[in-house]
């Protein structure tokens, strides 16, 4: 699901983007209203998150314009303006939901999923699903898919992949993996962790354009979308 974020605070924008990636969404960020408007005209998005106070085009004015052009696009206003009058003005401008800063990422994700379920026929993953980029792991059925293609993992490969999915975009040392996945201390004289990472790469990355499992030389391994 592609989500456009229009937020002029770089730190907040990066926080939202990182949280969305970790839960399987594909975020794009604009740092002013005009840039956001241009992106909307050039691309298709499943949901919009926008601040109110923005450079170049005000968030409320942008909402009114978007609602006229894209009547089915879910819009969530995320702003520090939290009075009742502010909220009423936001909804009157065409927003579907309104969340006040500071916020918790968990609540933002719940609001996003609710809006997507309400505005589309797509079932948004929750509960026992771990999702990162186009990789999905179902903890109940013990199944793994990437780009909707079934991937068969051994029990130990599954446990290693599950740990990486629970800790995306963070370097995992061999010591940490040995303790958390194998419940043992890493012996520097062995390469069993590297062997299993290689097994996963062949199954998770080999047949796909972009790689998810990367090596940080001298440090460990990381699950991320970019090189």
C-alpha cells in the first residue's frame, strides 16, 4: 500500500516513514504542500497523511483541492493543532481522520488500517502477520511469501527470518543472532550463522530485483530495502 506523507518537519517525516516501512507500507515523503500536490498528480497513492501548517500550500487548502480531484483517497490530518475548532475545520476540508501530535506510532497505524479497510476492499494485515516491504510471514500458518510467491523455509530458517522481521533496519550481530535464535553463544571459529544467512538469501532474495538481507562488514546483518 503506497502512502504519501506531507510533513515539513524532517524528523517527524522520517519517524513516520520508518514506522510505515516496518509494517509493510511503501511511504513517499513531501516536505511542502506544493511538492505533495505535484506527487499526487504524478502518482497513485492509497492514503495521504498531511500536516496542516505547511510551506507553499496550506494543508487545509490542499485537502479541499484533493477531495475535489480524488474523492476516494483517504486523508488523515496529522497536526499539533488540537482544538475542537481545528478538528472541525479539518473534517470540513475533506479529511477522513484527524490525529493530534504528539502521537504514538501504534495509534497512527491503527488509524491507517481502519481508513484503508473503510475505503478499499483490501484486507490489511494485522495480528499474526509480520510484514516488511513485499515480504510477509504468517506466524499462525508458518508460511512465508514474497511478492505473493510462496517461500518454503526450514524451521531454523523460519526462526532466523522471524527474528530479522521483528528487528528490521537494525544491524544484528552474530552474537545476538546466536543468543536469540540458537540460544547459544557464538563461536568465532564457526560460520554456521553465515551459512544460514546464505540459505535465506537464496530463498528470500535470489529471484527478486531488490535485496532485503544485507551484510555489514565486521558488524553483522541487516534487513533493509536499500543497498
